[in-house]
């Protein structure tokens, strides 16, 4: 089975369509980026998972990430830009021969999709709740422009909501692990109404 590099981060949860700028300074992840850059475009994929709370602990679910651009600095560090994809399982974490970074088997974990009409209604309801949620915190015109520029697929509308909620990373992880898109949108509304869930699903 194909193995993919694993990049644990303490505050980052990946959702489809999310653009992620990162500064790479640890030697093991500099090695990872150099090896990814040696591959053909379209094959530069790795996995980001939420790290912690203890060293060596990872969540059961992470997200695929495609490396879009990388710039190496004079000191050997990198500035990179990635795009988030679908979620995947995180298990069987191990070091490959000659590798400084960990890797995992490529195990997709597709989000359950249902009737498009039901998803569209759930997305509309969640977006209306979000408008109220940020009513006194965001420029209304900028917000509406951002919403208007979202893809029509409710999957990406859900991603927009998930990354813009003011909640701890562990609650974003709960959104990632929701069994279906409708469940993800409903959980986002619950978070907006009730505040942080403070869920944790870490495992060794």
C-alpha cells in the first residue's frame, strides 16, 4: 500500500479547498518538502493531522494536502502553499528507511454525501446562522463577497464555515470527523449556538 508523509500540526485541521501557507523549518520536514518537490506535479501529496495533546499522539482522522508551491530560503527553510483535500485515516504511523519524517498508509475516509437538496438546505441554514454569528465582527460587504465567491458545492461552503468559526482546534477536528456533510453543517450550527464543544479524539 502507498504511504504518504505525515505532518502533525498543533492547531491546523484540513478541510477541502482550504489554502494553507506554512513555514517549514524542522529538518525532517525540510527533507519531506525536498522529496515532494522531486516528484511530478499532481503527486506531491502528504497528510496533515492535528497533533497532541501529548508528544507522539495523533488524531485518527487527518486531511490530504497537495503541495502547490514552495520557495526555499537561503537558510534552507521553506515557505510553502498547500491546498486541502478530502479526509483520510491516520494509523500505522512509522518511519521509513532513511526518513526523518513519519508516514502512514494511504487510507481515504470519504465523507458521506446525501441528497443534494438536503445538503443545499443544510448549507443555507448554516450560512444564515454564520451571518448572525459574525454580525458585529465582520464587514458585511466583505462577508457577502466572500460567500458569493464560494463554489456551489455545499462541501466547500462547509469548509468556509469550519475554518472561520472561533472555536478550538479540537472542535474543528470534531467537524472533520462528522460522518456526513449534513452532520458537519449541523454541528457547525450547534457550535455557533452553544459555543465550543471541547472534544478530543487523540490517540497514540
